[in-house]
C-alpha cells in the first residue's frame, strides 16, 4: 500500500466532480447508468487509485477504494456516500461524503500507516431514486434488501429499461463481484444536512440519532384521450381531472398530519401531453416520510380511501408502491465517538434527526452506523443553490477522520 502521491484538495475535487453532469444554471444531473454517471464513477476510481487505495467495482457499479488492514480476517470499516444526484441538483449531496471519506482515509494512512482493520471507501452507484422507480440501489444490493425482487420491468420515464441501461454501461451479474457483503463491521457517512437546523442554530456538526422512514408510490390514472374542442364536459373520461383531485387530497392530507409528516408529488407524466387533447393517462409519484411507521400507515389508509372515492367506471386509478424504507436509529456507541470529538474540539454540535433519506439508513438496518451532518447554507438542497462553507466542510472531514481512526486503528 503506497500512501497518496498528491495532497488532496477537497474543494478542487468537489468542483471538478461537479463539472460532470453540470447543468446550464450550475446544477448537477448525474442519473444512474447515464454517461455522466459512468464518467463520475470512473473519475472516483481514478482518484482512489492515485491516493493508493485499491480501486474496484462490484457488479452494479458501486466503486470502492480499499486500504487493507493488518488483521485481514476482521470485517471492514465502510465509509462513503452516493455519487448519483437528483435532476439539476447540487454539487454536495452525496459527492461531499464520498470525497470527504477519500480525504480522511488518505490522511489517516499518511499519518498512521496501515490500519488494523480494512477500510473501504465507497461511492454508492445510486441512492436518490431519480431516474428509475427504485432507490438505494447501491447500498440496498450491498445489504441484500433487493434480493428476490425482479426489476426487469422497471423503466425510466422515457421507457428505457433499467436492466438494459445497467448492461450498456458494462455492469450486471458476474461482470465484477457480487455487491452483497457480509464482511462489513460498521458504516460511517458524512453528508450535508440539506436543511437549516444547524445554520439557524449557528452549529457546525450534526450527530444523527435517527433517519425517517419513507415510502414511494406511482399512481396511474387512466381515462380516455379525446378532442379538447368537441367533447362536452359531461362526456369526458378526463384522467387529469381525477389526477388533480387526487393530488390535492394527498397534499392537503399531508398538511393535516403532524408537523413531522411530509408528502411530495414530484414527478408527473401526462399522456399524450398535448394542449388540445383530453389526457387519457396521468402517472405521478408520491414520496411520504415520517419518523414513525404507524403514522405512515395511517396516511397509507387515507391513500386507499381516496382511490376508492375517486376511481369510477370512466376513470381508473392504480397504485404501485415501489419503496418502503423503515425509520432507522443510528448506533449510539458511534454517536458517542463523534460526540466526544466535538466536545474535545469545542465544536458547536447537536444530536438531530434526518428528514432526508441516506445510505446510512440502509446500512444502519444491517450494521452499526454513524451519520454526521455539516450545515447547508439557507438549508437549500436538491438545487443548484446547494452550498456549504468550506470551513464547515473541513470540520466534517476532521470529525469523520476521528471516527474512522477510532474504528479502524484502535
Ligand atoms: N440525501 C438525500 O437527498 N437522499 C434522498 N434520497 C432518498 N432516497 O431518500 C432524499 O430524497 O432524501
Ligand atoms: Zn439527495
Ligand atoms: Zn444524499
């Protein structure tokens, strides 16, 4: 294992990575199995290699940088985040955690040599669920939550097959190595907060106690396309009319739940999507989240009621739930390592919950996991305006480095 050849600049790497998939207004779009995604994963692999970490892919496109430990038989310390983004997202969501893990591990090896336990830095191939109706693909295949599920019928909104897209980028069963792992001791993820709690409180580090549960659905409302000018209002099978009533009920009920509950209709496809044609079909997504599964269950009952109320002989409604991730607590002993560091360094910090989903909640259901936040300016995320001050980025790296040191060297 040779130590890293060049001094790493986190800021430079964040900016360079953000050029891959950069949008006209300075955002980033890097969707799973697109050319931008592929270029980014190859770049990460090269950066791992340049820093003396042994790079390798698994069959679905997760990319690792490994530092072998002296105790090879012990399970590995895993650290990293996701490389994919939402459409026109920010340059920090996911990418910061991957690059911060690289910087932290590279510095640890330079300062302390070979760790006792193997350290794997990972760039998960997909977390957001932005292209295909599935999410946590990378971390979920590592822990096995996707086992037994058939994704051959999964397509993006343009009709591109998920499996074909994976194969076209050179991935698939037997291409590299099985993504499923049972040799991970723990996982540590550093991420931007994507909310304004830390900034509003003037604090620099968030130690996450728990991550909310989330469920995602696709609703398909089916009526009949017809002429916008010659079809009387009482003769229409208008999919948009029913879909808009359903969306209103779903959002309005979200407001009526408790303040921690969120419901989002983020994606909608109208068919044939033509100004002078009554929509024959409307597909839209629903994302709901809460830290209690029972509250999600209650809202789920409302969904069933609304569908029964609004579906009729003229216009049908089908609902497909494609994601169901339970709320997950982070490991208290790992939280304590971060807490002791924050106290020792006299950092302003807080324990907090995460309203955003994270690979840490998938790993956290399988192994002891720690998730740390740094502030997001104005709490903005999933936007080209996503930003975190450089000093805060560095505090995050130092805290991450301390936690990894305790787990891999002590
Ligand atoms: N860190 C994230 O932005 N995660 C996002 N992605 C998932 N899968 O939750 C989200 O929407 O919260
Ligand atoms: Zn995100
Ligand atoms: Zn993220």
